[in-house]
């Protein structure tokens, strides 16, 4: 760490050694003219799986400079660590000189003047993408070129989808990732990395009592404001270079380490199980900052991620009392919108800016359009002749409307369609019987979904692309004459239902949206509503591993908030929905109105009204605004709602599309 300290204090240091000077001279070379493909997200641990037990810790310090620490072994199988500062150019980082140290003694006997620096060779890193690369070195009389792959993902550094990863929020302390040291002990130090999954990895680069290099590696977690590493590992066995054999690796429990840090300083307490190391405390100062994230971490705004434009969709051909009014209900990737007018399917074509009428009477439930806009699934209208069944319908331009074959339920209402348009689900009944939930392949037979409890009715609201998982709700009739109460349900491969709970064991109310494989479920509220509960009325997500979180709240929510998710992207990192707020004008006929929200794991929950006000797009001429659907690629949000009643006393509907253009993308 001593030479790295010198590097970062190069303008004030008076004691630059010859190897450090050569390294410094290279680092100050101009960056390559082409735009670098290596970004802050490349920070992390990298390794060759065939050489488990050694690896590289890479810190991207700026668009031009990077620090590497190679924890490995010598020819006798004893620990060795090698460092270098390199210049980033395009897809590679060149480290023209790398070096080892020796002479420092662990603990109170440490004297920085004893630390000697030895230049031992050079290395380079070249990356194909954010997860794979090539490591080439020449050191200690050997040269090798090795494939490497990512071992750890650094929290908040990048190399993640623009919307983040569900269940991996970036914490305020993420910017603590980097190198730390005690200025009075220059020549040893700590490399700390907060992982995207919330754990922390630390490597302590130090020495034994005889001045030989030692590195200690631990995985820990935050506990009451400190980072606790219960077990720091010390290893030996494999030999350097071509003779490396991971089967030779031996690891021992060295002891524990606790770090207490803010953004610039802190303390370390260690307690070794090995007598030669003992226990003690150190005062720490930050040595390096990663290019990203900042410390403290500042959550980006949605407008930092996307450029957003507003497109009004003309649907005001009537009033709520006029059967010719259009309801916009689903949107394809190219912007084609499927809706209903006068009981018929209508399609909005963004290229011609017209609504196309597709005759056939449909039921008053949503229609679904495929990602490419070529297919629509809807529910047939109930015929006047009650002896005729109600079908699920598929529309394609070459064939027109066709009833799906394979019905086993006489009257079927379609409530959900899988993203790949291969499965549909809903409820229905045979004459004289109660409603039953069902699922079907588009080209297959209906299958009845069993209920989790007697005397409940199921509503399947989302389906995985493979048809193996259905989520929705079951309606409980708790009293003979009372309103039913929904409880969240998941049906899996064998069709058996499970009532969903949060980690506290509380039943969830409505599961209505999931990602492509339904490993991430979005829903609304708890079954037993408690206004004193901290997240009362909020929307939530539940992951397959049991991870659970609330989506949060917005500033203008009603005092008794109600949030509902209406759609999400295939990866589950982006969701949309609506929430309840106060009426916009005195004398409004309803006690509350709806507003739209956007949620990403990166930004948290965002009010659409606050977003459009910030950007100066759209208008305030809405009394009621809801999010209806996302396009499957996540680039368009379909909004619906009502005009202001103080300007239009009878009210009439509106629709708009928010077009989203990412400002950055996954590396």
C-alpha cells in the first residue's frame, strides 16, 4: 500500500522511489483516443476457476487509472501479494510495473521504514465484457496468459442493468468500497468491497512477525453500524505460476476483524486465534476511492437513467356515458396499442396515427397484445343465447378471430396472458356451478387450478413463460353476507396452490404481477390491514428465495395509502403502478383519486406527476392518472386517466405514452 499512497500524493511527496516513479510516469500518459469500454463496474474480484485460491482485486479509480492487487503464493506455497497501478485504454489495462513488498512486521512492531519495494514484472488485463477477460503477466521468471471471470459484483459500481437488480439495493455506505490504511503504518492496508448482494469482502495485506507478506481474506456483513468479519482466512499450499494446483490449497481460521467506517476514516479491531498475531486496534484513513459509487451514495433520479418524452394518444371520442369511448389497455414494443371501443377491439397504429376497428363484440375485460403487435387475446362477449359458451379468443390479421380450442369450462373470462403469448389463465364456470380458476396453453386444454382453501374463488393474474407458475389471489368469504377478502396465492408446476407470506409470516393480499419466470412477484398490501404498520398499504415484491421488500411511498400519498402494481419488466427490475391521493379540487365526486408511479431497484419509487413536472412534459390536465401497461421491452409506459372535472364537468378519458430512452446501458 505504501507505493499506492505515494502515487496518490505524488504532488507533495519528496520520497518517490525509482519503481514508483516509473509507475507514476506511465500512469500520467494520456488516455487512448478511443472511448474506453472499461467502466467503474469492472471493479471487483476476478479469478481463474482452475486456480481457485488466488485472484485479482481490481479497483477502477477513474476513467484513466486502475489499481490491481494480486493475492497469490510464492514458489514454496507461502502467501505473496503483488500490486500495480495501470492505465486504462479501450478494453485493456496495462500495468508496466508490478511489485511486492517485504520487511514490515505485524502488529506493534511495524515500522514503515522497514518496508522494501521490489519491482517483479508487469501484467495486463483485457476484457471481453463485464464478466470475462484475460490476465497476462510476466513475473518471477514466468509468463502466462490466463482466462479470468468475475468473482464478485461491487455494490453500486456499475456493470448491472440500468434499472438495477431486484433484491440488491445500493446502500448509502456502498461508497466505502476501496482501500484503507493507517498513515503511520504505510506499507500495509485493507481492500474493502461491498458486494451487490449486501455482503462485504475484505483483504488485509500485511506481514508476519518475520517481515514476510501475508494476506487475510474474509466475508462479512454490517451489524449495528460496524462491518463484522467473524472468520478471516489465512491460506497456503499452491505454488506460483505454471505449477499452481488448487488441490494444494489449505486454509485456516486466522481470527476475526471488525471495521467501523464512515466515508473518510474509521477504526479496525482484530483478534487472531494465532498467538503470533494477537489482537489490537488500528485507526484507518481512506486511501483510494472507486470511480463509482460516491460516498455517501446518492440515489439517482429516474431522469438520470432515461430521457423521457410524452405522446398524447387521441381517445377522446366520447364521454364515460358514451359507448364510443376508447379504453387503451395494452401496448406492444413498436407502440401499437390494443383497446376497446363500443365493445370492439381497436388498434392504435403509431405510424399512421389512427385507430383501427376490429369488429367482434368482446367482454368488458382487458385485451392483451403480443410484444410484436401481431396477436391479441381477448374474451368473447356473453351471447344473448345463454346456451352458447364464452370463449377465450385469439386474433391474428391473417386468420381474424378464432376461439381457442380445448375448453372444459363453459364460460371463461381471461385475466392474464404470459409474456411469450403461449399461456392464458382466468376463471369461469359451468352451468349451475361456482367459478373455478383455470390455465391453458394457447394450443392446449384448459386445466383447473385447485383452491388453497375450501369456499374460495381464484383469480390467476400472471403466468410464467413456461406455464409452470401462476400467481394471483383467492377470494375468502369470511362471513356469509360479507365482501370477499383477497389473499395472495401462487400455483406451481403441480398446480398446487400456496398462500404467500412475508418473512414475518403475515399473509399477503394480492399478487398480481410477476417477471418472466415468476421468480419475482409484485403485489399489494397485507391480508390483515393494519394502519399502524410502518408500510401499511404499500406495494411489495417477493422473490423465490424468500427475499421481500416494500416498494416505498411517495410524498402526495393519501393518509391511508393504497398502492397497486400493474405491470413489470421481464427481469423484474422495473415496475409501474398507481396509488391513492387526495382529490384535486373541492367538490370532487370521489373521496380519493389515483396517480401513477414508476419503481426501479435503482431509483426507488417515483411519482409520474413529479417526473413530468420536473421534465416539463405533458400537462396537469388530469384528475385521474393510472399506469396501465409497460411495453414488453420496458421502453414505453401506457398511461390512462380522466380530464380535470373543473374544466370538463362531465369528464372524459385520456391516454398517453411515456417513451423511455436509456442514457446508459449494461456493459
